[in-house]
C-alpha cells in the first residue's frame, strides 16, 4: 500500500522520490508496524558479543552509477556484511546457521546463502529433522520462492525418508492448490522414493481432482503417476479402460473444462488408439445437427480433428471449426480459421 | 456519434509519458526496500530498466554521457576475475576473495546474460568482456542430461534448477558471443547442442506445452524459454530435415496449447464464480461467464449493431493470456505465449487487438508500467514484458524489438556490427551473411 501511495504521489506531484522515500520510511514505521518487523525486533550484530570477533565486509555498490539500487534497511545491510565476512573466511558453525536464517527471512531468493547453509549443515553435522521443522513455516511465508524447495530436496534426500512430507504438502496446497513448486517437489518425492504405484498416491491425487476438477496440476500429477511412471506408456488394458473412464466421468461433471479433455486425448494416444474411438463420446456434448445444444467447445475441437481424418468428411470438420470461430469459442477465432485453412492444403507426405 | 467512434474515443492508449517517468524513476532513484528479495536479481532489473527506456525511444534523452559510462563501469565491476558476471554486488567478496572462497561468488548465468544485454544496450563494444572464459563456463554449466543449471558450485557441481530458463540464457549468451557456429571455436569447446535439444523434447507434455522437466505440468514460461533457446541454437523444427535433432516433436499440438492460453478469466472474480459448484451443466463450468454468454453470440447482440459496425461483444473486448490450463490471465504470459508463437512464425493464430486492449485498459497502471493483474501495482518484470508484447504487436511509437533477446532491433544490430564478432563469424570477407 505504502509503496503504491508514494509511487503515485511522486508521479502526480513530481516530488523527488528520495524525499518521499525518507518520509515514507518514517511514516511506515508507524503505520505499517504490524507487517514490518518493528525496530526493536531488528537484529544487529555489532551489539552482539558473540560476533565481536568478526569484521563485517560492507557492500561495494559499484561506483557513482550503480544500477537497480535498493534502499536496504540497516538491518539487512549489516547482516549481509557479516555474511560476506563469514563466507570469505569459510566459517561453518551454529552461529552461521542463525545468520543465514536471518538473511533468508529478508531475502529468500539469495542463491548462495542457501548453498552456504546446506554446506554448513553438513560440516557441523546438524540435526536435519530440526532443519525441516524450521523450513516448514519458512516455506509458508514465501510461497513463490524456488530456492526453499531445492534446499528441502537436499535435506530430505539426506534424511532418506519421505515421512511427514505428504502432510506438509497438503498444508502448502491449502494456500495455493496449483503452486508449481509444490507439485514439482511432490514429483521429486515420488521419484526419489519410488511411490509411483503406491495406492495412496493415486488416491490422494484423485481427492485433489475431486476438490477442484479444474486443477490442471492435479491432472498432470495423475499423468505423471500413470504414464510417466511407466516409461510413457499405459501399462495394461485395465489401466487404459480405467483412465478413459475417469477422464470421461470428470468431463461429464464439467464439459467445458479443458484439463480432462487433454488428459483423455493424451490417454488415447498413449494407448495407441485412434482418436475416432472418442467420436461417440464427443457427440454427447457437441452434436452439430443441434447447434443450440452444444455444451463444450473442446468436444467440437476434438470432433473437428476426427472429421478431418475421416474419408470425405472435411466439410463436417469445417463446420465444427466455423461453429467454434463464430459461436462457441470466438476468442480463438484466428486459430480456428487457421485450422480451417489447413484443411484446404493438400496433404504432404509426413 | 457512431458507436464505433465512441469506442475508439474511450479506448485507453499507451501512456508514454507515464511509462517513461516510471522507468526513469527506476533508473535514477532507489528501489524501495520491499525489493530486498530481488537483491540478487539486480542485473535482471537493470536490464529491464535500460531496455524498456530503449523500447520507449527515451534512452538517449534519459542518459548523460557520464551516466552511460558510469553504468557500463558498474556492469564491468560485476565481471568476475575468472570470467562471467555476478548478478549483483551482494556476493562480491572484494579484497577478501581467494581461490578457496570464490565458489560463494560464482559465475551466474542470469547475471552474465543480463550484463551482456545491458552492455549492448548502452553501446559498449564488449571488448572488455572475458568472452572465451564465459564460453568455457557454459560447457561446465551443462548437466549430463543436456540441461543447464544456474551456477557452478563446490567441486564443479552444477547448482540450481534444471529447467529451460537456464538453457535459454545459456543459449542466448552463446549466440551473442559466437553466433550460430557449432563445434569448437577459436579453441573453445561448444556445449552439447544435441543433448540440450533432447532435454527439451522430453519436457514436452501430453497436452502440447513444455514443462520444467519430464512429466511436469506444461507452463508458459518454460515453453517460451525452451523455444527461444532452440531459436538461438538454430534447432527449431524445419520442413526439410538436415539430420540434426530438432526440438518440438508435435508442432500442431504445441500451437494448440499456445492458442489455448487466451482466456476470459481476467480477475479473481471471474475465476471464483464456480468454485465449490461442480455440478454437471455448462452453466457452472469454469469460463461459464464466457461460455454461456457466448452461447448467445452473435444472434442477440447482432441486432444491436447498426451502420454495419460489427458488434464488439463485451467479453471479446479484452482477452487475457494465462500460463497454465485453468489459470487467470497475467500480463507476463502475454509475452511468454506470444514470443514462442512469433519465433515459430505463427503469431497470426491469435488476434492481437483484444490482448492489446486488455494490457492497455486493464493492467496498465496510472503511474506507468504494468501490473500482473488488473489493479495490481506495476513492477519491472510485468512492466517490461507488457512493453515487449506491445512492440511485437507493432504499437506505434515503440521501437521494434527482437523477440528472443528482449532488446531493440537497433541494439541487436549494434551487437552484430561489432568487429570481433564479425571476424569470428567470418562475415568481414563475405559481407552480410
């Protein structure tokens, strides 16, 4: 809020930004006290006898014309000075863990501070269980941070057990059920601990899709388990049938949801079946003889593909694409017209 | 007044003055302390700032000669003794740096990529860049599976993720410093281009996009970075095969996926109206606000049109772009989706007009710049990528840009004119290649 306000003030009244910054900083300490760590909570090392032996290395910002300078807080500048001194001296100790924790709380995207922390944990043979306990709330504070997950992988890999991780992931997904880092991490867990065919994993994925049938991350995770875990193939007729039925069931719940349509088409390809095997199903949602009863643009899209492959049915394919362009999906009219244009082009040997 | 004219008059324009003010402020004053989380991305922010002013045509006016030289000097101060650039002064160990502790102030691929972009933008000749050392580093940054990391750590371990962002930056740096040449150049070995192409191919997803790693979810950012990397490496699909592995095994599916990124879900309200209602009718589906209304389009709306003006359907006025299936539109994905379409020479499969209107009417900010979502405050990344897209769409008054490098065509020409580069590529004898 405050940033916006004073960016706006600066823009509207052409006030010097630095002046406003100074005003804002003084105002902010009062107005934003609940969000910002209050000054009395700030940690300074110069007052701490435990750090008395370390000479901090201040930042050389690079001459008279630095680019993208940041108005660091004193707390951050000081802590970074101690971090550089510690790194220069290759110190690995309990107090270094505290220092890196402090820096991470202010700048979780500092890429070498994480590597340095991981090395320190190894060097002092720290309790890795405690590290995970610290990481949990830290990850919740920085939902979009990438380095945290890389670090977590390193720790869990060293611990050699996925115990407790499913619960933690559930907590993370409650905040954002499509968080890319969290799903990537889950995939790493499945791979690291060979959980592909564990019944729980598929059941959990299904529950995520039940919660939100449009969660594409959950659909992708299912694909990862069922196909990715088996070298890119659907392993048996039973699995093919199960996957096709599952996708169809989800489509019937919400026919205009592209996630299960993509899944269905992918499963048919992975099973080596022709797309025409989906024709009757697609017609349930998009019978072109009754254009007022079309329930899914994705069904029309699929039908256009199926008709295009059929002998002498290009006109039907064109009709489906025209319906998409003019009525059911006009935001992609250029794309549907492009597809229509492709139907005119004589097939070249592919 | 005819309705068409009213619409024109109401339409928001690119507010040049505000954008220039926004970017000059980013250039010349401190970023507020809330940017502390970007302390190690300063080179990236700096490249956005300099390049944005260049796209706006303001760079010559914004900088004095002394400032230009000062900024070039700052970038060179971030060059590491062993070659490559740190992404910010934050990791500089200064006089205490030694062979033992230098792994904490390492070669950084983003630092290097964006440093080179800034130098090119500011008209430097890159003569002081340790070019051979950088090219050596790139080979160390490549993992055995062909992908690239962010940095090289202890015992030459490649650190950071293994996704196409790093491959994109590595490929761009390679192109800047040695063009399209494959194999050893000037005694410096090449990266394994074939292995990288295979790494891209295995990240293709069942729905046609590209992901972070095999079987991960398709994502606009990774799709764009992978396709840009293939472009720099001259490994995009071609009609005629030449025996070299080329990326993208199923172009029609990739185009389908990219076209599917256009969305009418533009703010949280659009997305929220169907949550916890998963019953089985089209009326309760995601995008139902578009689907059901479009169901009546154009028949009822058509009656309202007169003077042969095609009716602008309210929902078609603004079209956003998202980065994944069933996600909300977001300014930066306009770039991450349009850039690959342009590099694949298929930008015509989308209609730029409603996307342009969405950027100008909904995510452009009063003080200049663009926010991520409507109503969001501007930030350098979204503000820069918004400008990139408008320039790619041919917005009047903006300089032409190079889609993949994210600098103006003028700046790219400067790079291509540098004598050392022309000599390396053997262009001086043969003239323009």
